[in-house]
C-alpha cells in the first residue's frame, strides 16, 4: 500500500500570529518500506502524521493511501491503517488489556482464527502473555507500549504509523520493540512510518528517511544517501544536529 502526499499544508493561528506548521510538502512512501520521519521539535512531524492518519484536516493538498482519500474512503482507510502514539494509549485504562483486544476484535470484525493467531504471535514475540490480564494502569510504560503495538496490529493493517514508539522506555524493551517492528515489516510487508527522538531507532529500522525543518522537507531519500549527501552546508548542519541528538 503506497502513500502519496502532494502539496500538503497546515496553518495554526495563535495569539494573532500565523504559524505555518506544514508548508507545501510532497513525498511518497513505498509499499512495504520503513520510512523514518524526523526533524527538530516543531518541525511539523506530528502535524503531518496526524493529517496522514485523518486526525487533522489539511488546509491544502492531498493525501492518497493506496489510491484512496479520506474525503471519499475514510472508513476503508481507517480499517487498513494502525496508529501508535508513544504518549497516548488506545488501551482502556482500568480494564484488563485482553478486554480491549476483544473489543478491537468486534470493532474490526477480525475472524476468530486470525485473532487467535495474532494474539499468540504477539504474546510470543513481545512477551505480553503475562500482562494482558492486567489493566494498563498497573503496567510500566514499556509494557503498555508493547500492548499498544499488539492492539494496533490485531486486525492486520497494511500501514502502521508509529509516533515516538520507544520514548521513555528502557533499553531492553526498546530492543524487543525494534525487533518486533522489523519482523512485522519483513513477514507481513507492512508499510511503516516512524517518527522518533532516538536515532538508534532510525539506524536500526529505516532504509528511507524524510527530514522536516520548519514545516518544509530538507531531505527525502535513503539513510546511506543522507550521510553521503551531507556536503551542502544546510543539510550538513541538520544532519550533525540530528546525529548529535540536539534536534531530533
């Protein structure tokens, strides 16, 4: 499932000031790829992701997911994408995680055999078999994030959006989550768009990268190409800041 973004723009008005959060950007995400979406805080990453997932409506431009648009095919798109926000859980806070999973099974009309297969696979890979009978409020951030990943993939989405999936998580949990993401991408061909403040995520997972700066695209290409193309002054400064951990 390919994604095409064309001439996308989003403006906010705050205290009589106009903020161009996203300014006429265009890019393509290839089917089955893992694409890193990075930039300094305020660069427009989260705003773009929210428009690509239908949470926000763009002021201008178009988003196409496998030829479908939110204007004409919102329900179909929502059935085919998964979303994980690092600081916002889709899990019900006070009920056991397994109950949320069962709710998702009904909402997305997941066949029983697929539901059982996925639950077994996710329990094995992510090690959530000991936590799914507890409510999220009793779990650590890393445990909740694993459960959020499982919930977002129960219905076999074609595209997975990950916004800061490893933020605030311990090293061992990060490694487990990264391995899970790679396995899902390899075995299912899931298209993954990843925003992160951790460059280790990018280096471990992504072949392609898009860098935003002040709402505009400053780089769109491979990770190897990013390093080799950093001879121009502007891009070199961005790359140095990102890999130094100063502006990611």
